[in-house]
C-alpha cells in the first residue's frame, strides 16, 4: 500500500512538473523580457528631476507675469500646492472668488505658455 501511494505521488509530481514546463514554453515574453531597458530607473531619476525643475521655473516666470489678483492665487495654487480653501482663508476672500481666480489664472497661463512655445 505504501509503495502504491509513493508511486501515485511521484506520478502526480511529474505531471505537475510537465505542466509547468509546458506552460513556460508557451509563455510569450514581453518586450522588457526580450530586451531589458538600457535606461535604468536610477539614471532616469536625475533627468526627471532636472526637467521638473525647469518646468517649475518656467511656470514661476509665467505666474509672475500675471496681473495681481491672479498672480498670487496662481503662485499659491500651482507652485505652492495650496487648496482653494486654504487660499481663501489666507487672503480672507470667498472660496468662489478664489475658484474663479484659479480658473482664470489657468486660462491665462495656458495662453502665456502657448506664446512661449511659439517663440521657441
């Protein structure tokens, strides 16, 4: 009885191994598995950092070019990451006014940024 049990376990084990080997042969490698990326994430990080910094500098210049009611809101919202509620509390204005200023500042920044792209 023990020999039969060991024999059945061995057959089941071999069938499992055969199944896994067959599944491995049928698997289609992805592009990354075929050709690993030459750019490692460690090398990509400094480039991303520099590009983000340049983008923030351009945004700072565009925000500073806005007229006073929109300039302060744009800097606080887009550069400092404050919420509309925080800006309203700090400037002691209604939240709806701040939301309107954010929307208009966004539109002005889009126009300004497009003009910058056309100049280059």
